[in-house]
C-alpha cells in the first residue's frame, strides 16, 4: 500500500523525468533547426516526448492501471492525450510568454519548467477523474 505522500513524491519525480525528456527533445530540435517557427516546432516535439514518458510512468506507477487490451489502451492513451490539451495550452502559453517578455536564450526553458509544473498539477486531477478511474492503491 502506498501512502498519499509517497504517491505525491512519485508523481513529482515522474513529472521531472517527463520535463527532462521534453526539454531534451526541444534542445535537440533546436540543434537541428533554427529557422522560422523553430520554437513552436521544438515545443511540439518536446510535448510529444514528455507525453509518452509521462503516460507510461503514470499508468503503471501512479494510477496502477493494469489495462493490457490494445484497443482499450489505445482509447485510454487518446483520452490521456486529450486531457493534455488544456495542460499543454498552459505550458505553451507560459513558455512563449517567458520567451517573448524576457527574450533571453534561457528564458524559454525557465518558462517551460514553470508551465510544465502548473500543467502537471492540473493534469493529475484530470487524469484521476477522467482517464484512470480506479483509485490508486
């Protein structure tokens, strides 16, 4: 049996791992492309990387979901992604705001960390209510 405190620590640790995956993907994409809309393309790639990492970790280690039917899991991942639309809007708007208002090489990454942190708090509540309906053990 996992305590609420242990669950919170686990969720935060996985959010940190997903944030690292997101920022690493953004950084890698910036190395490859510096043209028009580079930030938007990097943010999209980073979002995809973070989404996959976070889903796999949350499913098994936060929500203890044991769904193994491919069709059902596909629907579950779709719903998980859909709850991410709002949190992605939060993350992207904060990252873009930091980049625009501060306009320094590091500002987009600080904005990403702030936006992702807020987004993950909202996402946990949405996922618990709409995606992984069985209570955590």
